[in-house]
C-alpha cells in the first residue's frame, strides 16, 4: 500500500489523526487525501450496548450466502489463492516491523496463562462429583449442576480478563498497519497508544467473539453425553466469523458497534471472494493445528497420564493436555498477525477512509484507558484472589 503524503505538522486536536468514512460510491475505494478526518466522540452507553448489531450482521451474511448460492468451505483450496496478495503484504510488514512479532508472542503467553488458570476450577471440584457425573448419563443432579455452574462462571471470568490484553495486542497489530500506511513510524509505544483509544469497544467484542469461539470448540470435542453439533450451528458460526471480519480494524478506527458491523458486511458484499478466502483460509490452518493438538494431547495422556478415576484425575488430565495445547497456541499466535494484517488491508482497500496521523503519537488525548484499566485490574484481582486462595 502506498503511504499517504503528510505534512507532519503538530495539531492541537489529536482526534484529527485517525479515520472517518467519506461518502460511499460504487467502485470508489481507497483513502481520501482531501478529506479532513475527525475521530468519533467516545461512545454513549447505548452505543456500547449495540452488540446485537453483530448478530444482525451474521444473519445478513447468511442471507447473502443464500441469495448468491455461496457455501463457504474450510477445505476449499481457492481460499489460499484469494488471500495470496493480502498474506504477502502481511508477511512483508511483519518482517519490517518486529514489534508485531512481540505482540504475537505476548498473545501466546496470555492465552497459555489463561488456560492454566482455567484448569484450577477442575481442581476445586471434588472427585465425588466427577464420579457421580460419570454414573449419571441422562439424569441431572444438584452436584453436577453446581459443578457446571462453577466451570461456566470461572470460564467467563477468565475469558473476560484475558480478553483485555488480547484486545490491546490485536488492536496494536491493526495500529501498526495504520501507522505504516500513513508514513508514520510503527513502534511499540505508538501502536499501544493508538490501540488504546477505542479499547473499550474492542475489549467487549473480543470477549464476545472469544466466548463464541470457545463454545464452538467445546461443542466439537467428542462426547457421549453431549449432542452432536448440527450443520446449521456450524454454518451460523462461520457466518458470524465472516460477517465480523472487518469489525476489529473498524473499531480501532473509532467506529461504533453498529457502524463496524455495517462496514464488515460491506466488505463481504463488495469483496466476497477475498473476504471469504481470508477468513476460511485462516480457519483451515486453525483446524489443522487444532486436530494435531488433539492428537498430541491423546499421545501425552497415554504416555504420561495416570489411571482414570485416580485422585484429582480430571484436573491432571487437563494439565497434561496443556503442553500440546500451549505449543499449538504458539503456532496460531504466529499466524494470527498475518490474518489481522490481511483483514486490515482488506478494510482500508475497500472502506473509503483517510489514514491521517499528525504530530507525535505520545501526545496525551481523551481516552477510555483509565476506567478500562480499573475494571481490568478488578477482574485480575478477583481472578488471582480465587486462584491463589484455593
């Protein structure tokens, strides 16, 4: 992407550094040099609760697929040809800007730490509850209900807490693309500063998307007691992933939930092959790594696992599984920036925005980081208190 011509003059209004859409016209794409850009005001609470717009976008994507007869497939090799240019750009930028690799490694550590803390809830549940759950295939008991409640409650707390640093790191990768495309130096402080400006909305979306992803992964795992995941549920899941592909770069640019959902659907309507290719190509790689991680977990349990039914055996099983999972997450964490940069390039190629960043990136400005940090600190404190006192 060609960098914009900037005068690099210092401005008093930092809100004029970022992005705003111009009038949309058919066949008219790219950044607008002549458009003066103003960062949108901080969102109202009604805008922050506009999360249902993402589900509306998912339903709209399903309608687009039905109308066009398109059936996104993870196994289609056409996905890789469709995303070839975007991947080449992403890899080149990662080689130029080493801070992107740092953000990827930090994501790996965050997810690994979150998983190890999540396994703690399995240690809290007595072995008698697991034994009772194993005996009862169809009937439910109070003990198993409480166990399920504890697992889900702890899972939500872990996801909400881990989503904060993950949102910041993903937004920083998007910020690197914005800075580079604007001719500004991409540094760790610059990326973090730009990423933190609209972190509240990015955090909420990251937590919601992570919850949907974790639930889909759990549903796919083999289980005798849980019903099989239906084709309709799988189609709805990938419709969600495709319909929200442009949400991250849109939110980082300062858009509301509703605007980001609309712009994300716009990407699908304007560049369907490219949009589906990037999303499904990334999903295929994650599928391959996930299957290998599952196979590695089975081998690990066979070689190093203790007898089933032993003391705290469920907890020890998931701890042992943590080794191949941690390795798999590391590989996905290196692939993730390629995906994020690819969708960021897709977004700025299709949505008419002007990336204009003036002055130094360290200038103080209005931001949501203070109250967000307070909430994150509270969630972290609660999580650590429960973890360390157990």
